[in-house]
């Protein structure tokens, strides 16, 4: 095994390089290796100062996240990084940390134990541990406020967002920005400071005194709002607050206590599952190794509606010129006005400069013809959700498209093979299901058809990453992964309203569970007419006599399509703020009477069980059918596409935490009450439960 750490002498400067690809994580052997070489260099009389840096793409990206599961399972002891960091901080010769790429988590904590820090101008530093349900556990909550001030340290540790090099310099986290060669710049800097007395960050208390107590109260309020349900951000605030109240060593002990509470919490396991899941979904087993994604330099979108416009923005935001075509001038104008409006909102929030906005708008070419489509590397159809309409568009674009051009449909549920049958090149057809608003939502559901070529799958998955999306590959069936599961989830929510729960109770119960919004609120946001069109499209597959929700169709017949028409399940004002609609409640009561549905008091627990277990059960069927490659693909789909709380790990991981046997028993109870057509346990769920296994086991 190549050395994880090595030392090179540059005359009077020692350079210690960490070489633990891919991200120089502090895996077992790395801290030990650094400490050994540091000790040697400190003893070497020729050496006046020491530089520590990372090989490859980045400085240290943190502790080795893979080790946490082993610690929690007891497979390996929790080893504190503190002695290693003190060895650096107490080194008698100046230690300069040279940062490039990312200094995240334990990486920034290691850097702050150094006496000086220099950084490449495009690098980032941060304490993203809360995204893993953890807090900085190696002195970060104690050293960062001493360098950056308390307010910024709270923001970075509780929010987890990295900052750029320039801001790190302005804050005093780093001492110099380097352009050009990092190692040469660092060595030159080390020579400059070699004769200075090493500064120990832990002794730099001056910035702790400027902490206004209100900082912590405000931060907790913000954390409860932005990290609703998450415990780690609050623990991070407690730890930084401890730094302002306790001497360094005691502050570190308090940090370690809070860290352990997080480490052994289910939230951390769920968020680490989501972290690796986000990377796993990009791996497509069975794709031939020699299949390489094609480059996408130009794109074209058919349809400038809500989805088409958002998709065009997504390409433009990624630097890809895009044509957007409509059939009528007024529709095109509406589409372009919506795009300009979205950019204006981003500029108003300071997320984009006016120059950025103009640059992105310049990449979007609105038009009423297919002119230029023949030059595109991908054509995306984003027209009305109807198979006949989509096939017509595919028949047209497949005649124009150049050889090798990917033909993609943004359908959210229709048959990709049926759509592909309208072309002479079904091997180039694939589903690219964006989520509304397409320029914001991170999920991209890539749907392979029976004939889709491996190269087209590879291209769509790589394009997803280039567009800043998390691409998940799904097989072709009605609704693919996401919408196929949302069907039973919404069905149960709608049934519960007919059975006596209020719309608000159903929404609140799932919101309190952690969903970004309740199921009926989501239905109203997406538009009840979408579900209506899909139900009509698939009515022929429905088994006669099986109970189905009545109220949603009645609302649609009354032209109540949700937010877009000011009322649906709820009422909406001009700012789309919702309020209870007594007419919906009356409609549910009347429907129940008409169809003999018993009305009763319903507890939140039943609402959550029925909606979430409907998701899990359908998820298990999707795995059986091979529509999803792994259970984690379903989890990532729901976390990034449907607002499922990441701190619960996604529906399948959540099911594992409840225990599949418990879920099976509850579903069998619902089966006895509501019948097998609505509630029969998926065979995979039954099998795993009987074998005492989990969905995570199923994936491994
Ligand atoms: N540990 C183990 N594996 C890691 C890792 C880590 N810290 N970071 C990345 N990987 C793996 C990843 O799974 C993938 O593997 C490969 O590296 C490339 O990653 C004590 C408690 C640095 C910005 O949270 O944000 O320090 O899929 O695809 O897009 O207080 O990785 O190839 O098999 O993401 O170029 C805190 C996590 C840890 C940073 C690079 N640190 N990493 O992005 O590559 S907790 C983090 C990232 C901690 C201390 C605490 C990103 C990156 P595979 P990638 P990338």
C-alpha cells in the first residue's frame, strides 16, 4: 500500500504531503503518519518550518466518514483526534497549512491546529458536519470562533455551508491567498515566518470576547426553522457557545460530549446513508466499462411552460446554450417572462449579479420554429402530459435531430417505450424527468426504455451531474419510481379526508413527521389536474369495484386545480398562502355519506402510518420489479424530489429504522381493515421481514 503521508525536504523547509485518494480523508494511518513525520521534522536541526498539504484534488476533506458506522457498531474504538492536533499546535517549529480544493470538517480542524494557513484562491473551507447529523468533533467549535469570531463560527458550524478563500482571508481563518503553484507559494510563505514564534490557535481568545449573547438565541431560532427536526445544528450552537464560556480544554470536552450524542443518534446514521447514497446512485451496475457519456454542448427544449422554461434555465445555468420552442407567440412570451422573472428574483436575493443574469438569458434562444434543432446534442420534450401529443413531438424532432442526438422526454409518468415508438431511433430515446421548479429541484429521474442504448443512459446520467442535479436511474413503468410511489401515498391521504380527518390535519401530520409539505398541499402545488389527467390516462388499468378516492375528481370537476386556480384541497390567496376551505370538508362529508364511508376521529399516528407505509410498500414492489436499482435510489429520489426528510434517510431507510417486521404487521392490520386490493404486503417486504433483514441488507 502506497504511503498515506510522505515528507520531502526543500532545503530548510519540510513539506508533508497527505496522499489518501480520493479526498485525503483522515482515515486510520493518516493522523498517525502526519504526527510521525512532524516529530521527525521538528527534531531536524536543518528544518526551520514545516508545510502540510494534500496531494491530488483537495486538502483534507474531513474525517473518514466510512469509519463512523464502525465506531457506532463497536467494530472499532472512537479515537480522539485531539492528541494529533495538539502535536501540530505544540510543534516548536512553525507549521503552515497549505489548502487547495476543500478543507472540510476534520480538514479545517487540522488546518486550524497549524500556526499559519495559506490557501489557493479557488479553494473552500467549511464545517459541514451537521449535514451528516454530526458536529465538528476535533476542536472545530473551539478553534473556529477564536479565528473567525463567534458569530461566523456559529453560522458555519450550525449551517454547514462552506465559504470561499477570499472570505476566509477577510475573516482571519487564513493568512494568505495564493495564486499559481501551491507548494512553491507555501514554501515561500513558510520561509517568511520561519523565525516567528508559532501562534497557537487555542490560545487566541481575543475574538471570543466580542460574542453578543443574542447570537446564540437568534442562531437557535434560525436552526429550528431551516433545519426543522434536525438535532445537530442545535448541538453545534451549544458547542460554540461553550467556547465563549469555558476554557479551551473544557470547551473541547463539552464538544466531545455533544459530538457523541450526535454520533449515536439515528439522524446521523440516516444522513450518512444519504451522503453515500447521493454518490451511489451515480453508479449504474451493468453499464459496459467502455461506454462513455457523449458531451452535451448545445440543447433544445420543446415547450416553454413551467417545466420547459425551468429546464431551459437549468441548461443556461450550466453554461449550455439552449433553444426553447413554443407553438404560439403569446405562450412563448409568457414562458420567457417567467424565466426573466425567476432570474430577477435570484438577482434580488443577491444570488446572481445582473451580469450573471444577462449572461444566462443570452444563452436562451426563444423561437417558434425547429430551426437550429439539428445542431443540438440533446432535444428535451416538455409539452402537455399526454401520450398522443408527446408522440407527435417525437415524430417531428426525430426527423430533425442529428445522428447521436439524445431524444429526451420530461414526462413524469407516461410510457417511454410508447413515446419512443413514434421515432425511428428508439435507442436514442430516454426519460429525463425534472421536478418543479426545474431550475431549483435537485432530482433528475432518468428513465431507461426497453431500447435505450447504454451510451444514452451514460450521457443522461453525466448530464444530470453537469446540470447540478442528482440523477437517479429508473426503469419504465407508470410513474417510474417517484410518481408510482406517490400514487398510494396520496391515495391514503385523500381517503383519510373522506374518513373524517381534515385536510389541515393530514398535511400537518406529515409536516410534523418532517416532510417539506403535507401530501394534499403538495397535490395542490403540483396541480390537481395533473393527477386527474394521469388517472384518466390509466383508468383502463383500474380493477372494477376497488375503492378509490372520490373527492379529488370532484374538486377537478369544479375546476379547483389547487394553487394555480386559487383553491383545491385548500383556499389560496394571491401570495399562494393557504387556508382551510369549508367547502372541501363539506364535499368530503357528502361523499362519505354517498359511498357509505364511515366517518371517525383519526389520530395523527394513523395518518403517518398509512401514508408512509404506503410509500414503503410500493417502494418494495418497485425493487422487486427492478424499476429501482437499489433501495437507496428510492431514498435519494424521495429526499431530493419529494421533500422526504434527509434526517430520516428516505422511506426505505426509515422503514429499516422502524423494523420491517413492525411495518409488515401494521400493513397486515391495514389489509384486514381496508382489503387486499389496497393493502397487500409486497413479497420482498414479507421476505426481508421474515429473514430479519433490511432494505440496506438488500442493497449490499
Ligand atoms: N470520508 C470518506 N469518504 C469520502 C469523504 C469522507 N470525508 N468525502 C468524500 N468521500 C468519498 C465519496 O464517497 C466518493 O466515494 C469519493 O470520496 C469522491 O467524493 C472530526 C466529524 C470533498 C467536496 O462532510 O463534501 O470531519 O463514490 O464524489 O464531488 O469534526 O466529497 O467515489 O466511492 O463527493 O469531488 C466532514 C464530505 C466529515 C466532506 C469532494 N467532511 N465530502 O466532492 O467528490 S465529518 C465532509 C464532500 C468530520 C470532524 C468530523 C465531497 C468533496 P466514491 P465526491 P467531489
